[in-house]
């Protein structure tokens, strides 16, 4: 069993590390012979200094790895419920992409045919922006928005541009990823239904 690319894309984007490297590190930490806490601890060590909220991303990586080795069903988390994430990368910094998310959600009374239980909220830190909603069926939706790690080409361009041109290169190549996650789903079947629904929704995110 393997994880779907979409389930690891947000982790790769946030940490700047390819999933193959993360997976190899967790294998080296004991892999299938290591429990969830041990895998999360190994991921946290790998992520420390690379991403804000390294503990949260380490938990996500441990769950994705457990799905990969067949310990969990795809989308299943430790409490037995299911979740699924779909992401899209757009030009702009996190605040600009959050504004695009708010525009996309404006006027909606719910998602996927399920009403909002209350008005969606937004929040943010220096590096991250969040859009959150509680749905009437008990599920939760969170859009986590963060700047993507610089590509190798961008780093090379910054080096070639010199001090005076580096800021222009950075500004021209700023991109952020919006990762939408719905949690507390009751079945594996709901994972695929919501994955398809969010993929269609994100086609409208610009």
C-alpha cells in the first residue's frame, strides 16, 4: 500500500524536503517496527528548523508513513476517523493566497452540500495563514497556507543577481501553497468523495 501523492504534497511543500527523503529517514528510525510516537519523534528531528510548527508536520508525516506501510487505511488517523487533504500552489505570499481563499468562499453557506455550523474564521502567524470552518455534520475543514520553499533554480538566480537584485528575484518568484484538509470523516469512502470535491473546488482558486 502506498500513500497518494496528494497526502504528502503539503508536507513536502512546507518542509522543502521530498517525500522520498522523509520516508527514508523514518525507515532508518525503525520503520514498521517503530510505533507512531517514535516515527513522529524522528520526523520532528528532521523537520526542526525547517518549518514552523514542526511537531504538527511531524505528526502528519508519521501518519502518512503509516499509511504507506499499511498500518493505517489511507486517510485514517489515530482516533479511527478519516481525513483527506488537497493542495494547490499559487503565485503570491500567504496573505495574498488567503485573500484568494476568502474570495472563493465568499457567499457560501456550506461545503459539499453540508452547511456551516458557524461562520468560518481566519487567523495567521508571521509565516502561516489559516482558514477554518466547522460543518454541521461534525467535520472540520482547515486551509493551511504557507510560502513554498525556494527552488534550486531560484537560489541560483538569487546568487547570480547579486545583493541588489536578490529582492527582485524573490518578489517575482513568491509562491504559496494552500492545503485544504477535512477531518473527522466517518469512513474511507468519504475520503474519496471529498478528495474529488476539493479537487474541483480548487480549480476555481486563483
